C-alpha cells in the first residue's frame, strides 16, 4: 500500500506525462526526468510516458532495483524484476481539461507488492482501477482504437464531405455529441440506426453517388455491409 506522498519520476513531458504530473501533484511529489534519466535519490517509482518505440530502451536504462511502470497500452510488461504497467485508457491532449475520476487505469506488476503500490497511486486519480495482464490489455487497446481513433477519423471524413458540398459542419455537432452517450446507455448494437440497418438500398445508393473520394466510397460500402451483417433482416 501507499503510505504518504511518494516521489514519482515521470519520463516524458507529452500529453499523458503532463496530465499525470498535474494529477499526481495533489497527493504526491512528481517530477520530470530529462533525457539523461537522472533520478532523484528518494525516487519511489518511475512512470515512463514515451512513444512505444522508446519504451524498452528507456525501461532497460533505468536502475534494476527501481519500480518502473510504462504507460503503453499495446506493449507487454517489460522484463525487469520490478517492471509494471500504469496505463490510463483515455485520449490525452495536453491543453484539454481532464477529469481524472472518469479515467480507467489498467495496472500490472511483477509482484503483488509493486502492484499494490501502483493501485495506491492510481486511487489518487480514479476509482476505476483494473488489473489487466499484458495479453488482454493489448486486445483491449485494439478496441479502444476502434471506439476513439477510428470514430474520430470518421468525423474528419464527414467534415471534409460537408465542406466539399459547402455545408456548415456545426450542424453535425449535436449528433456527434449524442452518439457516444446513446451507445453507452443502450449498448451500441441497440443504438444503431441509419439506412444500412434498415436495408434502405435507395438511400445507400444516393450516399454512394454523393461521395466523390474513392477511398471514402470503399469505406462507406464496407461499413454499411458490416452493419447489415450484424443486423440481419430477420432481426428487423
């Protein structure tokens, strides 16, 4: 367990590192580490917030006796005897407001003692704490990319489509805000609407005719077919 404030070194001043520093400052003593990885003598934990391609290099360079947790959702726990994972499953932007109490944190460690330390630190930020081993966390990361990164890219494509037809994008904002909340409340399958789920072939054809980008046409067709596969006519 965590008794009293801990000295927590944070490697990386990017989006996540900045938010962790701000969030942990209320109950602990975080500090940023430079590229030379110079740690203060009283350091209790190192949280590595760097790109996935640098995680192994940084973790290996840190002292073997130190508890070191990386924050990468798609990488396994590292090989060190006191390795851990401290992965907030969220989309972080440095200048965007953040309510840590809404953020789930996935933890893992080589020992129960170190996992208890990570759990204690996570509890200073949120009550949504989950022990998820590496093999399952990597699969969950793929789902997170689908619900966040893929949907955001679809917003980009929709904005471009609207602009191409000289339509104000702010008209889309209400339905953009509605969608995630309804999917959570009802479940995404039950919340599904639109011409594909209705097998409304004339409307689907009109949309395909209106879309000029061939890649977007292909994506629209594939997504519509996937919706229909998950909502066959006999369920209507």
